[in-house]
C-alpha cells in the first residue's frame, strides 16, 4: 500500500515537511509506503475552465505542469494526505491551484480512497484553512480520516513544531487511523458503492 502526500508549502524543509515526515514515519512502522511531493516554487496556472480535461480520454489537464504528474501518482496510490502552512487564514495559493485542478480533472481517481488534511501555523488561521482543505475529499467521494484532535500543528519552523507535543502526537494518531482504514479496506476487499450517472442540475434555467 502507498500513500501520496502533497506539501503545499514553498519551503522544502519547513514545518509542513516536518509534519508530513512524522506521518510518513508512523506509516512506515506498519509497512505502508509513502511519498512526499513538493509543489514547485515556480508560478502555477490556475484552472482555465476550458473543459479540455473532460474531453480527454484520461481526464488530464492540457496545462503541462505538475498536475498531471500528481494525477499519475494518484492512480497508483491508495490514500492521499495534503499538508499546507496557513497563509492569511487559508491554504497556500499554489495548494489551492493544484487541488482545484486535480480534483476537477481526475475526480474518479480519488473515489473511495482515504484522505487526510493537515495545516501548520505560527499562531492562528488554522481552523479556516483546515475547513478549506477538507472540502476537496467531500466532493470527491473520499473517506475522510480524523484523529484525536484537529490535525494542526503550531510553530514558526520545523524545529518549533517539535515543541508542540500535542500537535505532533496528532500527526502520529492521524497516521495510525489512516493505516487502520487502509488495512481494513485491503482485508475486507469490499468494493466501493456504485452510483448512477451524475445528475447535473442548474437552478436557473
């Protein structure tokens, strides 16, 4: 089993990376592989609303950046963790750009897989950022993973968040819940429910 983790921070060795590595370490203890994907610092194109992904055979984006690479990785992943620092009480701009396009293009790739979102802040804004990040799995038919408290850690850098003992414990507990769900799915081998054709309804006709 494998879990894809997305680091939405522009800081490759910052607090978000440290929190994701805590989750990865805990998953490795129960033989679950993980990969942390660092979003590039170069500007990313927001969704063009062109609809070309819905016309393609593989539901890929026509913009040639890391979105299609992430979708390919998601095909072979059994779960997804998204981590972001808090920027103005929300997730990073690059994180929102990538998640918007990933979940619009490749929604079938996420269905039935467990999802966990984590946020990191120096002081405040975590609750609204967590609410933002958790909207994606709800609309994509994913299994949302909880833990023993809100999945957030406080600190200004990788060293400081290690002093948030409760926050780091939450990362480990989140990892254990994620592993538990993955193993239940594997052992149960129960197929995900099937749904009929999507009924798109516009309120103004």
